[in-house]
């Protein structure tokens, strides 16, 4: 076995305007990334895409998140969310991304 076989894919999540960055393993959801950055993020449904409190705005790198599942799309439509908004409990990191909320 080669050491390169053991590498884990990681990416940077940047939280603006707080200016905090964390490096996370691909597949980490944005709630976990924000908490690693030691920033607050609303959430009351335990990641079930029911409340919408964890909504974030994607500033850069939207293509570096997993596609929206039906549950997330439905709730975002109900909330009249903008095209650049995602639910942090549903969106998983697969590349570098920058996000923000209106309360950082």
C-alpha cells in the first residue's frame, strides 16, 4: 500500500465577514464546518431539513457543494430563498467554498 492511497480529500470553508476558515473532510455538512469555525448557526430540526434556520448564502464555490436533494429544494422554495442560498444541514462540502449569513 502506498501512502498516497491513504490521503483524505479536504477543502477550505471560509465564513465571511467573520474571516474564519476551517479545513474539512469532503462530505462534511456546512453546519459542522461552521461549528468548527466557532461561529453560531441557527438550527432546530437536528438536520432534517424542516426548519430552515440554518440557511446560508453561498458567496463563492456553489459548485463545490453536493446537489440539493428534494427535501432541501422543497423547503427553500417554501422559504422563498434566493438561488445562492442553501441549508447548511443538507449541503455537503466537496471543494473550497465561501459562505455568509446575515448575523455574522
